C-alpha cells in the first residue's frame, strides 16, 4: 500500500477541521487553546509532509515547522497566563464572546 | 527510514491522531481532553518519524506532548472549581460545526483535486545535523526573531501572572 | 555571506530601546526615563531609515530593503516614537510604562522587519512578533476585568487567524516548492491553489481587520484603553498591510483571479466600515469602524494587482495611520464619548485645530496626506478599470465626512453644560507628540508627489 | 523477521534491566542510607536483608489493588503507566557499549530528555484523578520543581553538543576516547566542569523527589502522586523513580565521563568490558546522588524554584555563550 503525501495532508486536514470545530464551539478557554494547538499541529504536519515530498534536500518545511512550533508554544503560553489572570479576577475561564446556553 | 512509508504503521498513527482528536472534542472533562490532546501529539510525532523528520518528532514530544500538556494541566488544576471541570459548548455549536465541516470538505476536495501529482517518496533527506546547519546558517534571521518572540511571551506571561499590588 | 548587515541598524536600535525600557528601573528617572530612552531610540531609528540608503535583497533574499520598505519602516519607527513620547508624558493608565513601551518597541522591530520580508518563513515569524505584543497592550491593565476578558477574546481570534495563515502558507509553499515571494508559482495548481490563497488571505484580512472578519476587532478592541488602541490600530496594522500588499502582488503574478477576491473584500470593508461608523457614539468604536473603511479604500488599489496599486496602498497605509494616531491620542486625553469633546476649541484651541487637520486628512481634503493617498488609490484602481470600486469609494468618502464632521461640530459648537472632566494637566512630551503628528500629516501631503515617485508608482 | 526478533529481545532486556535495577537500587538505598544514618536498613528477609526488596516486590504484586472512592477511573489507571513507560523508553538510546544498545538514534541525547519530560504529565494526571487535595498539592510541587530543573538540565548539555556537533550519544562517547596531553582522559567533565556542575545540581533537584522517601512512610502533600496509590501501581511509580535516577546518571556518564570507555586501557579490551565499565561508572554516580540526598538537608520548594529559574538557567545561558565564543574562536567556520 503506497502512502503518498495526500494521505499525510489528509490527516492534517482532518485535524485542522476538528481543531477549528473546537475553537468555534467551546466556551471553556482552556479547551479553545487546546483546539488551537490541534490546528497548529495540523499546519506543522502539512509543512513537514511537503518538506519530505517536495523539497527533501532543503528541508525548508522542517525549518518552517520548527519556527511555527516555537512561535505557537510561546503564544499558547501567553494565552494560559491570560486565562489565569482572567480567572483571578472573575473566577471563570469562559470566553465572554460566546454566550451561555 | 525506508523509501516507502509503511502502510499499516501509517494507518495506526493516522487512526490514533484522528481518534485522539475526536476523543478530545467529545470528552466531557477537561482533564480527559488534555490527555487526549497529548496522545494526538505523540501520534503526530510518530508521523514525523515516518516523514524522516526525527528532530521534529523529538521536539514535538518535548514541547507539545509534555511541556505544553503539563502547563495546560497546571492551568486546569489552578482553575478547577469542582474536581471535574466540565466542558461546555457554546450555543452556536451548530454554526461552528457547519463551518468546520465545510472547511474539511473543501480541503478534501482540494487534496483530491491535487491527486498524487507528487507521490513518489524522494531519497532520504539529510539528517539532524544538516537541519541544524540550516537553522543557524540560512535561517538565522527568523531564528533571532523567534528568540525575540519568546522574550515577548516571557514578559507578557510575567506581566499577567504576577500578583497585582493593590 | 550576509552582506549589508548595516541595513539592520534601525531594527537593532529599536530592540536596544526595548531592552533599555525593560530595564528602566535602573535608568535615571525610572519609568519616565525608560520611556524617553525608548522614544529616542525609535526616533533615531526612523531618522536612520529615512536618510539611509536602499538596497537589493539581503540575507539570502529573505529581506529586501527597497524604497517601499524604507518608506514603511520610517513610518513605523516614527509612529512608535510619537506614541512612546506621548506615553512618556502621560503614562499608561493605571500601570507603569516600562513593559508597555518595551513591548511596543518589540512590535515595531517586528513590523519593520515584516515590511521588508520577501519570504514566507520570515514573514510569518515577523508577523507574529509584530502582532503578539498587541494582546498584552490590549489587556495591559491587570485589574480591569472586562479589559482582560476582551484581551482574551482578541487573543483567541488573533491566534486563530495566525493558524489559518500558517496553514495557508504551508499549502502555498507546497504548491510552489519554495518559500520566497519571488518563487511563488500558482499556475495550474487548481483547487489547491485556490484553497491556499483563500486561507492565507482570510487569515491576513483578519489580522489587519478587513471586512468579512471585522466584528472580531470591533468587539474585542472597543473596551480597550485608548492609548493601547492608538498603538495597536496603527503600527502592527500598517506593517501587516504592507506585507499583505507585497504578498498579494507576488501572488497576483501567477493567479490574476486574486484581484476579484481582494476587490470583493475591499467593497465589503468600505460598506460595512462606513455604515457601522455612522451610528457610533463611542469614539473608539467610531475610529475602529472608520479604520475598516480606510482599509477598504486601500484594498481597492490592491485589487488592481499592479506595482502602482501596491505603491499607492503602502503610501496610504502610513498616510492614514499618522492622523489616526493623532486622533486616538487626543481621545486618550479627552475621553471616549463624543460628548467629552464639547467645546474643545475654547479649552484647547491648538489641539482642536490639530484634530480638525487630522479629520480633514482622514476625509481626504487637499493638501493633506489623506487627499493624495486617496488620489493615488483611485488612480491605481482606474488604471485597472475598476470603475465600480472607484464609485463606491467616492460615495463612501462622502458618507464618511458625515461622521467625521460630527466630531468637529462637537468641538466647536458643542453643548457647554455637557462638558465635565477637569482641565488636563499640561505635558510637554505629549504636546510635542501631538504636534509631530500634525506636522507629519501636512508634510506627507506636501511631499506626496516626491514620495509616491520614490515608491515606484507610475501613472500613464 | 530477524530484526523484529532482535528488537523484541532488546526491549525485553531493557524491561528486565529496569525492574532489576529498581530492586537493586532500593536495596542499595536502604543499606547505604541506613549506614549513613547510623541505623541498619531492612534486615528481616534473608541473610542481612538481602532479599528484603524482593520480598517487597512480591508483596506489592500479590496485594490487592485498591482504588479510593471518587477517583477518575480511567486517568487513575493510566497515570502510573504514563509515569512508568517513559522511564522504560528512556533506556532506548543509552549506549552501554559500542554495540550494545537498544537503538541508535540520530537525536539520542534529545530523545532521552524528551521521553523523560513526559513523566510529569503522568504525575499531574494521576494526582488530578486521585480525588485528594493532598495528592494534588504534592504533585503540583513535584512537577513545578521538575519543570524548574529540567530546563537547566537540558541547557547544561548543550556545550557538549556544540563541541561535538552531534546529538548521537554514541558519537559523543567516541569523541571522548583518548587522552589530553597524555595524562588526562578526554572527558568533557574536565573542560566543561561548569556544565557538569549545573547538570548535577539540576539533576539533584529534579530527582530528589520525596517519592524516594515513600519507603520511610512519609505521607502528606510531599508524597505527591503516590499518596493515593497502592499495590503494583505504587510499585510502578517507585520503579520509575529509580529508573530515572539510573537514566540521568547514565546520561551524565555518557556525556561527561566518557561512557563505556576507559583511559589507559587498550581498545580491544575496552570493547569487551565496555558494559561493565559503563555500569560501574553509572552506579558510582547513583551512589553519589543518593549520598548527597541522605546527608544534606532538604530545601524548601520555593528555594528550589529560585535556584532553578533564577540561578541555574541564567548561569547555563552565560556558560553556553562563553563556550560558543571559544568554539567559534578556536576553529572559525567549522564545527570542532
């Protein structure tokens, strides 16, 4: 069974869509951040796949993925600090833009 | 790593990824969701190995599967009101579902359209040392900028998490 | 290997200023001294860029300090200098200045690099550096609950936009096999190319708050402190616009259909921004909405997909940001409700006349910056025969005069009884900052023909 | 099929090693600390208490696993495995000799750290599942300490990577064969003494968790996760602890003390006694670790956090810069 780039990119697409669903539907800020992580990983997987199949020698995609990982790890870190700051003041970690059911 | 990707291994890892993501979204408890997420991260690390990206696989485990998950669990722990922090849906979950589903369908169509135009696995690329040379050679500029980003995030995190003196 | 290190001097200077501000506790004058040091660094950086030369691609072709980048970098560093100077005079509300100023300078360094970016990786990383400090500035007051919550919302939306951009970039890279702007090749990529462009542009539009995704910014920003808003809605945004223009120009070479996409977004931005601005009583909301409208005018030129359109768009990005910064800073001094401006002309005549100047520039009255900006935008669109968009832009401009004049009327003929609030204590630094904004608005207007020629815009 | 068989053998050998190692280390700990504390360690089973630990293991295995009420069932069950499996996998890249190792990895050094970094995840998950505030607080302290120490731990080995230009543990060892000026072994411990110091301090902070002290029956928040576990699940946690001590020591030996090599010994002899040399070196270090923690007083969590974040990390960064300058100056343009 031959596994081509489409298979990897397909997995990435599914992860991306699931992450997007999570971001759009969850109220809990931590859940939203986790969904964002899922989307990030999907994008990185996409990049590594391209790197392996299109530019194996230059490894540009891997470099890109390294930067993306670093940047988003930093972002999620900020986000969690912000969630904590909000929690301290309000005792809730729900996003205000999404109305309660 | 061989020149072809092992089908069964890929299938298992793909199943683990997607299953884990679904598990995360269907979990009724944030702790479970966090654990599912780290499972997804481990599976993606496995996929990186299949793609001969050994360094990225290790970094994925180091940063996402462990460090980020630990921090997320920490935050869950610090913000727990009851022991089981329930996951709650926002009210427009149907709209979100439609949007996400649409994205998925479009992506699927795009990929199918692209087909296997690039399907042959090229020879194995150069390894970790070469990646290091690239990062510190050709891509030094983004590396420096990434360092600044980490600094900014450090300042920001300290700014928000320090006790506010009243 | 790396030729032209000296091109980075301004950025290095800005980062040094940020560090100086970060360690401001050790400087003479502490908090205030830190802000002055940072302002000095930014101003010096602006001067160096303005009088320094331009060059070809540097750092493996990842950056190109061409004349467009020089213009944008001067604008970014100058705007930051003005903002920091104002902060040095008036302070950040409720908190100390150091961290805010340092973060603003980091964002500026990111933005300056971003406006030179010629590579997807560099673009992505610097885009993040330019926009990340914005979240912190939006939620800068740690005791302000609603501000923090808004900052969280803004953060989530902004990250979502980043991820979408990233995903789109991964496809762009996959299709063309290269991350250099010059290597982007979408010819015959079919559906995948469309998806790649869509994802990238949707994410970028959200980052610079263009029409289809504007409600994010509106909701999240409308409760922030006006000082923070003055920075967030100008500097990172200008940088984002510059790189978006670059990217659109690069893509348009092999995918002309992108023009339609940008054109639709431009029309939507103009209509939605202006209509929303009409009914706002809160000046922050009014300015955010009108900002969306201005983005619409700008994207009209981008829709042309030509070098001329690109140059005109970049020119307008700064020409719009300067008066906008001035207005926002006055809002930070006077108050966010439109009633707070009542009889400003009798209390602070100079400030009131400066406000008039800026508002006229925003509407587009000659010989101010905004007029020439709009002129070039319309010229570029006409060249590409985008008649419908041009008509829409002219109508929208007429509409915008209505809400801008509302502020003017309030300042000169407002209800005196309504006026509350004590006299604002004088601050030389803040006065100088506002004066600089006013001078720049006129100067850009007067120097417009020369600037636009340097930007490579050719008509006829 | 052959490859599959050999890797299966390797894996089971590693498992046996981990389990045995745990037993041996517990024995060592009891006797040694007993001696240092002027008391006698466990001495009831067997002559001089030799099989005391084995008896303990038998007891843990035969004991009924209980589960406290109100726990989060799945997470509670998975957490000990999430702690144990990484410490097992961490053996995968360790080179016991030139040829004897489970697998050869391009990124062996980083791999070991990455795998070990998963352990706190299990600890924190288990404590969250345990339905006990005491376990929660304890685990939080443990994990906070580990985070504070794992960063300098990782930073402290970077100078070695900068000098050797590889992350492969085998290559790092090979780089250290031979002598400097005919008298000193070419071990990184000598020129990179500050690195070793940071590594050791960070390792002590990270490993000196009081799950160690479980055998002294010391409940309370400090016991962390283990407080709510019993029977073999508890046993797994303990074994993992000891496994980690071994792995960190082995890593130190590999990176700083020349791994399986021995100076002044002919090469052909070295290859045959390699594993023994490696184990002796490692156990010596383990002994030193245990010694330190039995004679020095325990520090408070906040002091430890201060040490990790405010001292070790800046120090290691400064040291990395210094080494970088020297490396760059000595051979410009190339990796040494």
